[in-house]
C-alpha cells in the first residue's frame, strides 16, 4: 500500500499514459470552476484523472451535485459560460480536445464522441423524430437520403421499437417518455461513435426498457467497439461497466473494477450509499415504525472551501484528521484507489 | 355520501382511448386505459406497477379528473363527483391529490417556496394569514425549515423540491395522494428519507396512497396491495402477501435482475 501525493499520482498517470498510448480518452487533472454572481469562485471538479480504453465501459457513480454532469459537459467542451476549465487536459484519440479549433471540434462531436443528455426533452417538438435522428447523420455523413432513412429505421428496430414506421413519423409529444428517451439515445448512436458519454441513460425508464438500453450498449460495444462512459446516480445502471469511479463533491473518492467496488466498498460514502439500495431490495422492511436507510445531511456547498475531507460532515467513521487535512487518493491494490484516511500506511487513527 | 362502501376511492370500468392521426391520415387508436377497476381503502397503499407507456399516468390523471375517461365511473367516498353540482364536485375532488412525475418541473420557477405551497389553498377562501400559517406548518411537516420559505425552487435540491411538492399536495387536506414515480430521479441517499416521510405522513394524516412505479421491488417494499398494469389493463391484483406467495421467484428476480422480471407478467 502506498500513499500517492498529487505529484506522484500525476507522474504515475503520465507514465501510464505513455505505456498505454492506445487509450481512447485520457483525462488528466481536470478541474472546472465557476463564477458566482457575487464575484467569488467555486470549484465543481477537482483534479479528475481517468482513462477510457477503446471498447471499455467506465461507470461514474455520483449523486446530484457531485460534478458528474459537469465532467460530461467538460469532455464535450460544452460547459455553460459561467463555468470554465481551470486546469488539466483531455486527450481523445491523440488530440487534446481543449486545444482544438471550433470547426474540428464540431466534426468530432456527435460523430466520434457523442453525449446522451440527462434531460429527456432534447427533442424538437415540431419535427418528426425520425428526421431528428437523421439530422445527426446528415451533419456528419454524406449518404443518399434513402440510405440514411434505412439506417435510422434499422437502428430504431435494433433499439426495440416494434412499430418503427409509426415511430419514425411520430412527433415527440406522441411518444411516451421512455420512447422519447430512446430516440435521444438513437441520435447519439446513429453515427457509431468511438465514445458515448451517457448521462443517466436509463433515468425515467422502466426496468424493462432500461435493461434493453443496457443490452443495446453491450451489443454496440461488441459489434462496433464503442467505448462508453456511463454516468449515473444508481448503481444498478452501471452493472455493465468494467471500471467505475465514485464521485462525491467534485472529487473521485474511490475507483476500481465494478464488481470489487460493489462487493467490498471501502470509502464510507460508498458503503452508506450501497446500503440505501434496500428500498429496491427483496427483503421488505417491516414493522409499525419501519425506516429506510438514508445518508443524513447534505453535500458541501461547492463555493465553500473545505480544508478537510468533503464527506466528513456526513461520515459515520469520522476522525479528527478528517476535518483538517484533505485525504489523497490512495492506491490500495493495483486496480483500486480510495480517498480516505482509514486506508493505507498513512492512516492516522 | 355513503361511507358504506368503505372505499375512499373507487374506479369502475374506466376506459380512455387516445386517437392519433388527422382526418387525412391513417388513424391510430391507443387504448391507454381499458376497463380498469380498482378500489382503495382508508390508510391503504396501492402500488400500480407497469412498464412505461402502459397507461399508469393516464389512469392517475383520470382519477384526479385531469383527463375525462371515455366511460366508467370514479367514486370518491362512495360518491360520483359527476352527479354533484359544480362547487361540490370541486370540493370532493380536492380529496384526491396527485404528485406529478418530475414534480420538480411542476413547480413554478418564479414563485417562492411558501407561495408554491400555499397556492392550492387560494381555492378555499381563507384569509392570507391563515393560509401562510397553514403553509408554514405543512413545510415543517415535510421537513423543510420555514426560514427557507422565500427561496425559489431552483435553490432547492431535488429531494427538497419533492418535499415541497408533497407539502403543496397536503395543503387541501386530501385523503388520497397519488404518487407518480416519486422516487425516480432522486438520489439513492435520500430516497429512503422521502419513503420515511411518506410513511410518517400516512400515519399522521391517515392518508391512502396510490404509488405508481415501474419498479416492482420498490412497490413490494412500500405497498399493501399491488396491481400490475400492462397495455392499459390491470392484469393482476392482490395483497402483498398473496403476491409474495405466488411470485416470490419473480420478486427476487426483480431485485437482482429488474429487466427480466416485469416481462414475466406481460400477458399473465
């Protein structure tokens, strides 16, 4: 076990990046801050490091406000104007996305990297949904329109729509929420991108449809070698992922292979979060005063500077050091790392 | 009113069909709700489970009167609101309140929290101070401090907005709350809080719930009676115990593999 300082971690990562030149996406020290109306600054993302290999599925687990959507938008360079990337680099397929000119970036967006928005109402209400999917294809490929229409139809069929022709001609308001969601996903997949960033892809979908979406992602990975960055607040959505990052208050608090993370969570936040899954578990909590588990308190305000661990105010295992020192991401095995004073040789009990 | 039936809310043979397609187009009929009957006792929690697009939300809309069913009856406390005069009908309908899917989006972004909560009581013709007092009390009931009463909805977190929506629904002292996917979109760490709050409120106010969800395991955790809906029909209905006895396999499956389990019921 070793404690990595930020510098060592950086050095390690750059070594990794050198050794694995074929990483599809390599995010280094990505920090995003935003301006407040009052003139101050807050930071939403604090030095995020991760890589995605071709065909790899990386899950990002985090709750609202943890910065996972900001990370997705930063990768696409689509942050709102109040937020800016203050540090770091994003290497995608050999080019630094942060230095690309607008025209080149536009070519990449939608065709090489695509984003499935969290918000389900991204569709144009006065345009047939089939045409909206075709619009993406038309922007990037130069096919005859008959071929484009066939491509869209076959993708819709692949996505589990029974009546593709009706769906193709329908307007968004004629479809159910789950169907609209699938159309938005179709827009992201139609160009067969190398990397799909899926922000809450199965939010609002019933378990049946979300299972189909997840299966579709798996099929896309197998057939086209698509890599996915699955972002969700729900551990169930991430079942497909090989690796997972757990985010809290703009930091990665734990990372590792998904199975290990869920079977033996190390960080107190992840432990508490996984306990909250009882609401959807098989054993019913009974009794007149039945109580479901939850994590009390709130995540810290991003504009407030926290000297210690960002989870300390809600942590069940809080120690004295937690409020004063900021824990570093500590490697606890070759594949896993956790940001908590409880682990590693540097643990100060 | 005839409390003899013992049901706070009863639906008999509800039908609702949406028609798609203009006069020059091929018509497409969507049978959103087909011959649905259900009954809800006081203090009971009924879970309505089904896939998206199976008509759960349309059924909820029919029950609160936002959508007029093509045929069938809705009885509130044994009384058919259609048989009453306009003002009586309005007052009896207040007993059924709906918390919308995506309740956060249903809050007016320009109104402060307290205005949002007190707005429904404008219908009751109370004085301003009475309304304020009641609204503050409801906010306290759902666990939102009254010192936040002047904040706008976007200054609250998702869970707090859900609480505001619940407080707003409680303003008219309903007997039945219809919860349309209340847990969807909430963080895992606060879903438990909202569930606890709903259980507390049920005990304190004697509420009945219709809990609409696509998650069978969650419904089994929360409800006394379960009704499974598929393509507009209720295909199965029973108490939780009956359900567990018959489908313990499927319930276990839902917890571990949600996608497969609901399919087991389709066409059951």
